[in-house]
């Protein structure tokens, strides 16, 4: 809204012409989203405490987590509100992909919000029934997948791009719809599983969205896409502004979520952010790159799958506890060490994902 208003005046006041540049608006979006979180954060935390919207710690978890009981949760509302407000201010609202991303963020966030509400406010320890949650995720992801599959403006509707290779593309046909559903739901739940210790998940989201922002900008810029021999996807460059807003909101929330956390984001934040990362990967054809840049999320998910499978098949556990970040805690690693080391690996994977631009 503000972007459209200011840019219309650039003929009368030439400095306003700067708003035409995606890079400028992305930088402004980062700052704006951070400001929103800094302004709204203290009020929200105080409000959540007054309403007794606090985290209940599992009895079977690491004993060091007992002190976290009573910490406000559902702070993901702050992230979502900051992103939405920022994108509405600085994004080009005529861009279809902007609205798809907002719908994904709000939709998956709403599913998480209902789950948090039932667990925390209604004191239902199980929250949403598993099949209710999965059905909601499936319906939303399927709607996004079908819409993108039928998008006439996308020249690569059903194409899977393989990184590290020039124009190595696979036409998946109609199978691209269930594939996109799997990517979006998998990403949403992967971030949710990783959100188990202070600042871990939101820090990794910030790293992943920063790397994705670079990839998105290049894919949406015809000259850069041709130079680096990557797919040029018209209209997707505007999503760099969305990535900026998401990065700013994540860093702003990390201010309150860093160890020891003043607030947790809850399922409303983790499901919303994870689903948004998956949707971004589908739109920009970076599905495989997402698995690389979000490698920690993949490892966390696989640790749970292997743990459950091993226990059911052999009666033995592979890890002391899953997801794997709890395994390292039970091995004696202090929580801050687990967080920072996982971030370091996340940064390495993000840098590796950027090498896909040149190694082809």
C-alpha cells in the first residue's frame, strides 16, 4: 500500500523512484518487520502472561527444561503479524505470488493457532487430533499446489529443477501436485519438530530465508538468471520483499526467543513459517535446494522417523531422545552449545546451497 502510494509520486519527487527497486524495498522490509516485533513484542509477552498462555513442559523431556514451564507461548502470532503488515506496506500487491505466500503463512499459522489454543488455553494436552491437523494441512497445501499447477503465467508449471546441472529439468506432469503437497506439508512439520529449544528453529528459519531470498531475487531477474543459467521465473522477484519481511520478523522474534527465552513461538509460528518456506520453494522451483538449505530441519525429521521405526521394529532406540537436538542435550551438551552448533551447520548448508548458482 505504502509502496504504491509513494511510487506514484516519483514523477513529482524523483528520489521516490528508489521504491521501484526490489532490493531497496527488501532492505526496508527487513527493518520494518524488526521494528514491528520490537514494538509489539513486550506488549504481547505481557498479554500472554496475563492470560496464562504458557508452555507446559513434558515430563519425559530433558530435566534442564523444567525451568521453562510457565514461559509464554503462541508468540508466533507476533511473527505472522509483523510479516503481513510489512508485506502489505512494501510489497507490490498486484503480484499474485505475494498473495499466495500470505495465504500460506496465514493458513498454516491458523492451523497451529487452533492447536496451541486447544493445548494451552483449553488445557487439552493433545491439542488438535492428528488427523484433523493433517487434514487441514493437506487441504491448504493441495489448494496451493493445484492453483500453481494451473497457473498460466508460469512457464515451468510441472517442472522439477535439479541443482548443480544446467537446464536439467524433469517434467512431472500431474504428479507435481502431490509432490508439491509433500514438500509444503513436510517443510511445515519439519520446522515444527525443530522448535524444541530456545531460538533454534527461528534462527535456522532466518538463515534459510536469507539464502532463499538471494535465490529468489536471481530467479526473478532476467539478466542474472540468464548469466547464471538458472530458471527465469517472471514475477517471482517480488517475493524477495516477502523474504526480507520474514527475515526481519525472524530476527526480531529471536531477540525475545534467544536463550533463555522470554516467549516461545508455538505451533502457530513453526507451522506457519515451515509451510511458507515450502510454498516459496514450490513457487521458485527450489524444492531440492530447500532440502539442502534446510538440512537441519531434514535431519531433525529423519531422527524422529528412525527413532520411531527402530523402537517399533526392534524395541530399541537409536537416540537418547528425538528430535536429535534433545539427544545432544541428554549427552551433556549445554542448550546454548546445541543451538549455536546447529546454527553453524545451518549456515554452512546455506552457503552450500548458494554454490548451486555457479557449480553447473
